[in-house]
C-alpha cells in the first residue's frame, strides 16, 4: 500500500505536501499493523531483486520460491546468487549489492550489536529448524566408541554425549597437541551448538575477549574451534587439519559417503526444533521498500509450506532442484539422505529423523523473540558480549532485529489471497513472540527467553552475572 491507496481508502485531506507525506507514513504503519480491513497490498516498490545464499540445503525456501514462481506471483523478479562465505554475504547486504540473503541467525544480531561489522540488519522470516550435525574423523570415532553405550542391536545409543569425546580431547592435551574442530562462523548456530554440546560433556570450548582484541574464541579452551567454510569441511578434516566439525547439510552426509568421518549427533538431539537460518535485510532497505519486503516474505512462506506439506511428499522434487549446480550442487543421494526424513550416522546406520529439516511445521517460519534472545545468551556465555547485560537489554535488542510484525502482515495477506489459512500461523492477536519454556536440550536445562540471565546462571561452564574475561 502507498500514499495513493491510503488517500483512496482513508480519504486523506489535501494538505501541504510535507504534512501529507508524514501523516500518510504514520497511517500506513498503523494501518498495516492493525490489519485494517486487510486492504490489498499495493505494487512492490522494487521489482528486480538479487538475493544471496550459501550452498546449504537450508537455502531451500529461496530456491523453491524461485522455481515454483512464488516470487513472480508477488510481482518480483529475483536473481539468486551463491556467495563465497558468510562474511562476504553479509558485507554485500550491508553495502547494497544484495537486496537480502539467507543468513546465519546470529548474523543480524551480531551486526546490530556491533560484534564484527556494525550494521542494523533485521529479519522477518525464519528459514528452518534443525538441519545441522557434528561429525568427527574416523580415527576420533574409533577412540570414542569404547565410551558409548550400545543398544540390543549393537548400534550406538543416541544421543551421544560429548563426554564420550572428553577422554580423546584429554589425551591430546596431555600430549601437548591441540584438538581442532571446525565451525562455519563466529556468530553461527553451528558455533553455539558445538560449544553447547562440548560444554554439556565437560569440554571447555573457550572464550572470546573482544575488548582485549582476542576474537579467537580459544581462551581457556580444551578444544580449539575455528572457522572453516561449509563446503571445505570434509576435505579439511580428511587432510587432518581439523578432527571434527559442526555444519549444515549436505556436508555431514558427505563425510559418510566419502568414508572419511562419522556424524555423532544432530542439532535436533542437542536442542529439539532449534531455529537455524533466517532471511536478512538491512533496516534501511526494509524502510525504503516495505511492500517489496512483505511480498518477499509471502513468497518464502509459501515455499516453506510446499517443502513440508503432505508429510514431506515434495522433498524428492526439492532434492532434485537443490542438487543443481546453481544451488547446493551436491549429489542427489547425499542431499536426500537428510532432506527426505532420514539421517545416516556410521555407514549403513541410517535412522528415521523426520524432523531433521523442518521448514514450516511447528511455526518454523515465525521470527520469535525468544529465538533471538537464545542466540544473545550464547554470545554472552562465550564472551562475544563482553559485559553483563540486563534482561531488558536482551528484550530490546531482540525487538530491534526480529520483526514478527512484518511477518504477520505477509501472513494476513496470504490468508486473504486464499493461499493459507489462519490455522497455518500463530494467533497474531495473542502471540507475544515467546515460545513456552523449552527443556528439550541434551543437558536437560530449561530455557525461558523471558529470563535470560537466570538461564545463563544455570550453566557450569560459561560466563554469567558480572563475569568478564
């Protein structure tokens, strides 16, 4: 909706141009927020768009929105472009070379609070739940196996605690050798999930000290974590540079297919139905193109629903699309191993994990404030947020970055268009943006997003309260 539409619907008086524009802007915001009679969206302010992504299966909502014509249904003509790494992707969104991108959930938060590149990035769309795994080399796995319980079928009992890895890490330390592990980016879910798993098993993953110029994340570390680009993880581990890694698909299953490593745990087992990637844009872009933004979110919501509907019946077609070189570019069978509801641990040990990749179920696309606050607690826990912060600060920061108001506008428009039903979404009239307290973590600790500092106090390993490095 634009000024012309508002004049038609609201009968704005013909006043001085400057007053008219400011009044219309205020009315537009309140009009959309209230859903006022669900007026039809006006044309997008910008039709030709370029979005970036990294070659991972969870970029699927972008590929499907493109391939199924959902972007075009919204009057948008989109180019999708693979990016070299997460930093390049973020920088290109900030400088305007990209209109938006598939992002690590921590990237908009990290940028907005000034950890790394400072820029106000927002998200109105969560791209998926789960989708990651932790893989170790064959040699490390052989050392871990004596520490792992077996079921009656002789196979390892899952989930596997990092306590099974601790004797291996301790041996490396006693021999004066570093135990190196890879993750994809300092503010990635992978970094925080790997750290969470290690710490829950008694392995210290190290602290950051940005105020002292130390951004290695390896202060006091038992295991040394460093950045490795996702597609390079298997080869880097095969070369012996790292002994294991945390990454999204298809790069855990690739290690199985190549016979070079064993995925020991999925993030679904570390934190059931954890948020993963988001679609991020600069706040400046969102303010300049509000209708375009809503229409982008509409197309991606439709894509996410398509990916999950009819008990994942569309997944084989999705895998065929993702296997193309312009998207993920991995073999069909490698991508299908996880995208079609299974996950292979050791070679031949394939198990049903129907929610390994979730794109729409469980309100996966809704940008919950509590998801944002969890990421912020982990930034604080490991020192990326160097100083104590109040619960109010966590809430304020989450609301600056996560935008369920924009999501709700897109959802209401889809309902009016007849593509969705109200039952497909949270009840926007009562939704406060916080999931109920969650206890499905590998260590059994309960997370309540409304009390972040109490949550931090519950961990034995990690900063809390007034702690500083």
